[in-house]
């Protein structure tokens, strides 16, 4: 998994009744975009360190004009 600051992390709920959560990656602590990440959850603003598992997906920021 590879991410940059500003990307969104979608964490799928693994138990019935637990909803998916979306967090913004606010710091990348691993080498070359690798985990762990410091994230801020959109629903409650909670910040924590997070090492994503197979139930997580990175949504990359769309590159604007002149960006890669």
C-alpha cells in the first residue's frame, strides 16, 4: 500500500452494524508512502496512527493540471 498526505483511507466495516469509515491521511510515517499513517477520521475528527489491513483502500487525490 502506498499513500501521500491528503489521500483518503476507506476502512470497511468487518462486523454487521459497523459502518465503513473514511479518514484523511495527515502524515506518512513509512518509507516511500508505506504505512503506518497518521489519520484523521471524517466522522468524529479522531486522530490516530493506523497500519491498514486488507479491509482498507487508499483513495488517491486526483492530480490537478501540471501535477503527476
